[in-house]
């Protein structure tokens, strides 16, 4: 069986029913989600899709996970308009691609992902609160703590929303035993500065994704989400 592939697609993998590609990104881990289905290429409508759906798509492309890149991050696609049901990707018990209403031109834009820069909340030793912890970010296969220098409620709000919470605020990390859960740190994500309206932490200003150090007086950034 021969399938036509777009020359500008940065990564491709054959699923049971369709060929899925990331197009328009600067590298292989990011791009607009496009699908080759029923002999035609098309873009996926950004309809009720977010970080959870992005993670499912990225995992099925062979990555650890991923995040929603946001509207129009990698431009609008062309060709057919597809709707995607990520639940069916996971279960493989139902078709996960369907035609969008031909009268609707994806008003919310086309779905795009970054198969990196996921966040997780690392527990603070001695604190039994699942909504509070230190922020670590996945970058090129490594989980790195975010330096707490300059961390404020703006950054905490963005991080908590990316983690799936409604809102959040900064939590003062005074725990001197934080290395018990973070481990030895050889690199940090440093200089994060947000407006509070971003949909993902890496969309904020970031000075360095692999800084060699965080000031001695600073500790990993922490949040209390709600």
C-alpha cells in the first residue's frame, strides 16, 4: 500500500486508520496536526481540544507526552477539515477521524501540538497536599526544575492551568530538603516571566531551558493549585 506524504511534514507515523503528521514546526517535535485519511490530507479542527488531547496524540507518535501549542501557532492548514476523537485513538475501538461539517471552516483554528515541555508537580518533602508542589518541566528527555528566582502568581497561574487546574498561586518554597524528591540537579529552567494569560509555561519568556545553576538563595519554583 502506497500513501502520499506531504513534503513539509516533520514527523509521521502510521496508525491503524490514518497517517498523522506534524507540519509547520521548526523541528520534529512540534507542528500542526495533519491527517492523511481516505486518500486526502487535511488539518484537525481545534474544537474542544487542549493539553490532554495533545498528550494523547504525542504519545501515539512515540513521544513521552505533549502539550497544546495554541491557536494559529503553526499557521492554518489546507485541504480537508478533520475532527479527531482522541478517546478512540487510545481505545482503538472506534474511528478517531471524521469529516468536519463542510459548512464550518474550523472557526477555532487548527489543532497544533508540542511533543515536549510537559509539566509535573513534584511533591515537597513532608507536605501532604496533592495540589501543592514544585514545578518541573520536560525538556529534550529530561525533567528539569524551574528556578524560583522571580517566580510569582503570574507564572504559577499559567503552570497550574497547564497542569489541568482552574487557577493557582505561587507557594513559598522554604523546604531545605527539596532534593529528596527532585534529586541532584545539573540543569534548571530559569528566568521564566509570564503575563498570566499564556496557555502553557513555555509560551512565557524563558531565559534558559538548560541553565547550569539557580542562585544559591533560590529553590525550585512551587505552586498551590486549585
